[in-house]
């Protein structure tokens, strides 16, 4: 066996609907858009042009990943789909983990992980654990990264582990003052926003839950607005994504300002998320703090700044879940090497 196979790489894997993020034990963070579609890329590079589209095969299906017009990821079966596996493999390749054996922890939204009575959705958890361990092969001949061990935890709870497990030059420590304190994690993601309240090292299900609302809703609203304003039949996923990020769209050879569309779409999402978090947490008076994480917390930072008097933004909030998943893998859960 090779060194890569006998010394598995530990990865925190936040395979979200909008962006797939990795946290690695060497301190690196890697992020790729969760953008892929079924079928070959149908793209030929000219001369030595940089490669932006990559192809992967899993379960005898080919997927093109990267700079493509991606298929929607916001469907219930995405976490256990070939589309998900291809995107995850692409992220692992971008992290230079091809040929390595990988131990990973990923997540599911709170409402997908737990039933309303607090019991786990074991059938779905088993499906997801198994899905990412299925083989995915780069079609261009690169060696695949193989996920040999895979555990699944609630996404927002991963950010709680990130809060209570601290790493420094002196070693790993538990932040004792944070372990039992009642804390809420608000994770604004692509498809879902999770609210998890942890007190006394236990999830408080009556105050926790998920709402299907996130940054992808902003992108869909902007795409609809562009389509209507310019009388277009179709607006590509890449076009809408670039419009949201840059505040303009290039059509018919000209740039057009669409900040008004973005502001209106963001306002709708913000109002809904504010109402949902207030419903779950009230004013947060009995909580030690309310911690915001996720890519949506970054994108909407100015708008959510004063929702709670005792709120805080996590360090590098977009990677808080991935960091927590890595810490859970390294210090909490039992892997094959742990015996």
C-alpha cells in the first residue's frame, strides 16, 4: 500500500447546496461552487488554455463540474446523489488529495438530521455515510481521492464544536466556560438556514430547527428579475451567480446594473430569516450568545448585525461548520485508526 493509503487525510467536509467547503488538518481551507451537471462537458480547450471544467464518473454516470451551467442542487436527494459525489470529489482534487485515503465528517441540515421528536433520521444518515464512500473517478486520468471513513453530524452543531474545541500551540483544549452555557448557532446557508440551541451539552429541540431559505433564494429571485427586465427566456445559473456577486450583468455586449434587483431579493430573504430566528429564539435573553455562521452570514452581515444584543459572528464564518466537522473527526468521534 502507498503512504497516501496508509496515512489517511482528515477532512471537515461542508458539502453545501451553494458552496462545498473543506477544512484540512494542515490549516488549509478550500471552497468550490457546488456547480455540476449530468453528462459530458462538451468543451474543448484551445491550445494551452487553463482548464475550468472537469469530468467525473460515478455509478456509470458522467458529471461535468466547474465552470458549467449547473443543475439545481436544492432538491431533497442532493446529499446522497451522484451530483453531490462528483462535486465533493472535485473539491478533494482541488485540495490536492487525489490518490489519498480520506477520513471525513460532513453534515446535514438540522431538520434532515433529526425528526421533530429529536430522534435521528437513521435511514438517511446511513444513506449519506454510504454515498460519499462510493467510487468517483476523474475521467482525465487523475487518481481519485477515496473516502474510507465518513461520519455525519448536524451542520449547525458542527459550528458549536468549533466554538468549544480550541486548538493552539499548547495543544487542544475544551473551552469549559462555553460547554454548558446556553448558546444558539444560526447557520445561514445556500438552501437552508439552521438554528440550533445547545445548553448543558444537549440540543434543545424545541428551540432548534431549519427553514428552507438561504442565499440560493436570492440568486433565483435575481435571475427571475433579469429575465423579466430584459425579456429573456433563459438566464444561466452562472450569469445569475455573477450578477449577485458583482452587482451587474453583461448582456448583448454591455454591462447592466442590477443592484436594485439584488437589494430587493436580499430584503425578502432577510425579512423571512429575521422572523424565523425571532420565532425560534425570541429576544435571546436567556442565551449566553447567538453565534452567526455560514456563507449567508457573510453575504448579509450588514443586515443581520443588530438582530440580538448578545450576538457574535464566528471567525471565518463561512468555514465554521467545516472547521467544527474536522475537530469532531479528530477529537470526538471514533475512527478505524482509533481502534
